[in-house]
């Protein structure tokens, strides 16, 4: 399997002492890897480090087999991301937001913009101003922006945030479709164990800034009735180790 993400001993410590410590894992082509953990566990910090949005205190990040720091521009051309709230021009329409973003990439034409709007189910709202969108619709537009250049790797931070039940199912279907048809690789963060269970092929549990478990979804569920029970099990085991 071709490795898309390789992280070794990644550490990012903030002045308040929080952050991530010695995080190591790899993601292969076509994987859908879920970072599972509560708010403040370090999921977003890992993603920001991969994307160059924060500078690690220590550790190595390789994307598509190359050092992400030395070959930053080259590897980032293959990456799409939605981290925290999407950066939108609120006074412009959904379509206009995508047209502005399209200028940053080669080969992204109007047809691609139309296709992406259809993919995230925003076609009927393409002329509406982004500032009037609900939180869920803004998430969809953020995902559309991330998809514009047909990235090989998509990094999505809480992608179903603010979506209703139908929206959650639609985003899940988009992720599974892109993985199945095009071999797109995903790194997704969520605090919802059930969503990781339904979407991801592998799960990485984050707890208090550390990666405490990394398994296939199949293995995680072999001895646990649900992903929620798996999460609670590995966290309790970790706490038990700390008490000894």
C-alpha cells in the first residue's frame, strides 16, 4: 500500500502546557481514518500540523512519501481541507465563493464548480449569499471548497458539525463515494463515535494530547458492541496504566 500520511513522534506544546505529545501513525491510500476523541484531545492540533497551520515542537510529517516541510507547496497541491469554520466571503454567493477559490488551482473550470455544488447538494442555493447560510450549509460550502481541485487527500475537522440527520447521511455518502470510486484518502476528526463507526475504515483514539489506540474499525468492533464502547474501553485501559 502507498503511504499518504506518515507521522512520527509529532509533538506540539503550547504555552499553557496543552497540545499533543509523541503522536505517530500512518495513513495509506484509500483509507478513511477517523481521529476520535473529545474536544481538547488534540485532534485539530494534529490536523493543523499536517496542513502547516501550526509549527510542531518536534516530530516528522511526510505526505505522499515526501517531507511535508521541505516539499510543502508540492504536497499541498494534492490536499483539500476543512478545518474549523470554513473561510467564506459572506457577501458573495456560494458559486462566487467557489469561483474565487478556483483561481488558485489549475484546471478548475465552471463545469467542475457546478459538479461540486451538486455533490454537496447546494445547487439550488448557488446564487444565495454565504452569509445567510445556516451552519450546516456553510459546512457544505466549506466541503465544496475542499473538493474543488480533486484532492488525493482530504482532511476534514468535524465535517458533520451543524448538519441535520439528512445532511449527516449525505456527507457520509459523499466520503464513502469518493473513497470507493477515486481512491481518495481521508483523515476525519469527530467526537461522535457512531459517525466514525459508520464512515471510517480505521480509528485513532486521541486522549489528553496522546494517541492511545490505532485499529481498523473491524478489529475495534470485534470485541466491542459499538465504537462508543471501544472508545470507553481504550480510555479506561489508559487510565488504568496511569494509576499503576
